């Protein structure tokens, strides 16, 4: 689960010793961007401790103690980027909703972009954050060290009692500034949990895992064990209506298209072909699928004699659980090979049976385990249609199991209590 890169420690040490901090940050960011595209690590590695160690050294240079007069009522959330839909942003919003007595400030590093910096949120996010009472700050400097200095000044001015880090894999700005000496309570949310990411080995952070698959690995590596925060839905949920009287079999999945890319025994087009050649009347895909990929999938089905109109792309939706309740699907196909942690929780809350396609044993981070909830798991294409038949025949039983698991493990009151224990 650990990446070892020859010569990296010596190279970063030389850059640090010579004061070439911008070059150090560029080198680490470039490395992690490259690791994100390294297919041999996909689903197999989480940790790269050398970069973490040098960024920690940079973050603590000249520091010996916590700042004075920290504001225990203020929480700063640090994020690389926010999305209209997606688990990274939804979990941040859930934390804010669970702690309404605190003042919440979101600082965005824009590390995902080189020269294009967002200075305003998409309208939908702006409205959601406004209702939550979140203050948003954008880092606008161009250089990485300049942005790091900008972040450091904000933290010195705000003096937050708690910090939540919600970073992408390569966010050198956050991790070169924030340390255990930045606040009373520094929490690293291990969102980027299927490839190596910065921060995952930092012992000065409270390490918080959000999925059981990731926690299974992290708890064997760290002492004390990382904290497992069970995600939830911050509003009242109802199970979908499964007594519609319709005999149609409707399936739904969700997630940005990158979660479905790659061939791990089978491809997404091949799975769609198998399902839509069977008894499924409609298949909905919720989430961002670019137009070229939509065209490719439709043509792929048409050339195989399958009516592509059965595949419906819904794009991003304001509420996943709202869309699920409107569609009232027979079952939910978990995104693969990258599963959907937050999406899965909303599906369980809606009481929808889950169908999971299991990748092979060489991808431990993507293997389904019992702790994530009830599901029907298949390991090859030939098992898909029999699994669908089983779901149809036992739909009420599976629906009840999904909702029961949600109530026992993912209720919002439980989420709130777990957060209070963290901060």
C-alpha cells in the first residue's frame, strides 16, 4: 500500500536545504499528478510518506507551539476544489449542517488549476453554501509558495479552533502550511482513498476515514488507529416506493465518468450491454458524463442491436436521493471500479437494493466488504442477469435490509455525535 520512489528523499532534502521551496512544491505536486495516472497503483496504494515528511517539515519551520487565543467557535475547512455534485463537497456540507453552533469558513486553494482560479461559486453551490451560512475565501496568488503564504496569513488572522482538511491528492499548498501546530484540532478527511494522496501518513493530523474499504487498510498502518466517520444524509429520508405495480425493471447508477473508466475484467460498456440486452427496461446514469462519452456509449449499444434510448443520462442533479426517490429504481448499480462512498449511503437511506460488480483480488481497495452494507455481489458478466433476477424476486427483503443498515450505521444523529467526539 506504500509507494517507494528511488532518490525522492535526497532530491526533496536538497531543495529544502537550499531554500528552493517553490521547486520543492512543484516537484511534489508533479509527482502526485503522475501517480494519479499510474494504472499500476490504481486500487492498490494509498501512502507516500517521503513527500508528507518534507511538507510537514516545511509547515513547521520556525514553529514551536500553538497560536495563542484560538477561537474555539470557528472551524476552517480547507479544500482543493468543490463540486456541484460529489462526495467531497457533500461531506463538507454535512459537517457544517451537523455543527450549526460553529462559524464555518471554507478556504479553496484551487490547486487543481494552474492559472484559472475560481472567484465565484457555481450558482447552485452558492445558494447551498449561503443557506448553511458558510463564508468562502479563494486563494488567488499564482505561485504555489505565494498561495501557501496567503493561506498561512488567513489562518494566522482567523485563529480557528478546529481545521478540517478536505484535499485532493496533490494539494501541496494545504500540506505545506497546515500542521498539528496550526490549531487545537486538525482533522484530515481521507477522501482521496484509491490512490496515494498527500496527508495520508501525517501523524500530526487526526486521520479520519470515510469508507470502510479505506479504513480496513489505514487502521492496520497507524497507531493510534484512524477514526472512522460514518457518512450520513443531513435531512429526512424515506425509502423509495417499491409497490408501484409496474413490472418494469429500472436500474440506476451515479458518478462522474472517470469512476467507470478502465477495464478490470470487464468494462462499463460491456456491463451496459449485458444488462440492457436482458430484462431491464431503462438504465439511468446520474452524474457528469461528457458528450463524447455519451455518444460512444449509445453507438456501442446500437451497433450491438440494443436500443440506446434505454440508456438515459441525467447529468448532475441537485439531490441524489431526491432523484432516486423520483425514479424509484428496482436496483442501484454501484459505480466501478471506483465505488461511491457518499452515494452508497444515500442509496442505503432510500432503501434501494445494491448490485456491486467485484473487481479481482489484485485491487484490494475496491473489494466489497461486509462493513459497507448489504449488496448483491457478482464477479463476472455471466452473473449479472441471475443477480438481477434475484434482486427482483427478493426486492422487498433487500430494500428493508438496505434501510435497516442505514438506520443502524448512518443516521444523521450518529454522524453528529461522532463529529462532536472528534472536535
